[in-house]
C-alpha cells in the first residue's frame, strides 16, 4: 500500500516523487526514442511502480491506487515528463481501471483490477474505425446478443499497441434502430486471444508499429463482459476521457524539444545568427505561455473544479508548438536534416529527425486539432455550425 502522499505538501510530494524516480527508473529508459514502447520493453519499470504502489495515481486506495488529489496528480504527470520516464502501456491504468471503478460490477473489479496492476493483463482501446474516427458516434462494429454471449463483427483502426495487448475494451453498436447515433452503443471487454480476432500492425513515419488494425469476425464475448448498461456505452466511453486534453496539452514535450534545439544551436553556432535568435526567442516565449496556460487549467482541477470546452486550446497550443520547435531543429541541421541519423552536437547526439517525426502525431490523436478548433468555435465562441 502506498503511503499517504496527499498528506504531504505539494513541494514535499514533488521532491519525494522526483527522488524516488531518479533512484529507480533505469537510465536506459529515460527519454526513449520510442514514444510508445511495448510492455516487455518497460516491464521492469512497470513492476517497480506497482511494487511501490505508485502505478495507478488516480485509483482509490482500496483498489490498489494512490488516490491522489488532482493537484498531486498534476505534479506526478509533470515530473514524469520532465524526468524523461518512459510511457508505459497505460490504457489499463488510465482508462480501463477508472471505467471499471465507476461502472463495473463487483465481479469485474475483483477480477480485472489486480491483473492490471500486476501486468498480467495489458489493454488496448477499440474506439476508432474506418469512417468513424473523429466522428466516433458513426461506428458500425456490431454486437448481437445470442443467449449468454455477444457475437461481435467489425473492424477497429488506429488501435494503439494492440499487438502487445491481450485485452481490448471496445465500443460496439448493440442497437442499429436507435434514432440518435450516440444511443445504441455499448462497451465490452474483449479477450484478444478469442477465435476470430486478427491484428495487423500499421507502421508509422518512423517505421515503428504503434498502431494496428483489429478485425473481429464472429467473436464471442461473454455477456458478463458488458460494462455499464446495454445501449448506454456512449456515456461510459466519454467519462474515461474527461481530463485527457489537459495532459495532452502539458508543456513537457515542447520543453524537452526546446532543450535539444538549444544544444544543437550551440554546437552549430546558430546563436551568432540574429535571425535564429529572434526565432528562438519567440519559441521560448511560446513555451512560457504554454506553461502558464497549463497552470491556469491545472489550478481549476486543484480547486476541485471541472474543465470546460476551452481546455481544447491547450492541446492545440502544445502540439503546434512542438511541431514548430522540431521544424527549427531541421532548419539548423541544414543539409543534414534529410538524414534519419542523430546529429552531432559537441559530445552528444541530438535526435532531431526522430523528434520531428514524433511531433506529427499528437496533433491528430486524442481528437484532431481541427476538431478541437470546431469545439472552441461552437462551445466557447458561440459561432454557428
């Protein structure tokens, strides 16, 4: 059982978390080139967190979590990023666990939650489909009840790390006659070892297979794996994504990239160029602005408030700034920018192209920036559709 971190002051908890991570997170896993490693690549770090009781920061203590307040959780996320901790396969911790804690049956909680904490079950998220990504309510993967099972047929796409998971929580259509598209959708827990499941990895720009297609052909899912009410899964699905955008808008990735840009610029003599200094100053000021905006939204959570639609701007600011910083790195690299290899910068290597390619995806996942702008236009500015 983790100690009561909420009893500490914010700064005391920050020091405690930072010191423990420095002592226990393996150095070779810090600031990994691969942004979404498979479970086996970070299993030791995952288990170290679990043994400490620090794997599930927001889960209630009675379920094996830390039970952190929003203020402490924000510190946890900030320090995780600044210390370069690797991202663990976190769908089980961040999505499935909270979903089951809020909507699951006692039997589902007793079975699945301990297996998430032990790493025995690794989860992926079956939401997006061809022609149903940003417009998720148009999904067509169907689940038909036959006795004590659901028969599932359909296809999911952009399923992160499905090839490294053994379970998927999946949105399915259980009522095709519903007049409102958001109705008639349910959430099922699906064993990826079931007959009829096929997983095909999709390579990204860096040649890594973060994403997958998942084909479901007459897959039999026990009816007891239904989470929440039948045909009311839309509410369940949205609830687990409630605070996602503030963390997608955290300044940690732009801050890290700006530090790498500084090292490269110093090694290449770019600070002697007034034009570069002007561009660099703008980027640094924009990082300060992003950190200030993040802090404003974080304070809402610290006070126990709920985030409004305006939090969408945070994701836009963070992801577009990350792209601009990495583009400047390639400008400094000049002709060498066309190479995928790391760039020499004094006594170290700068992974400029790796960061540039990594910066392309965040503007799309978690709700594409174009969708976020639509949300801001309608819900914040009150513009017509």
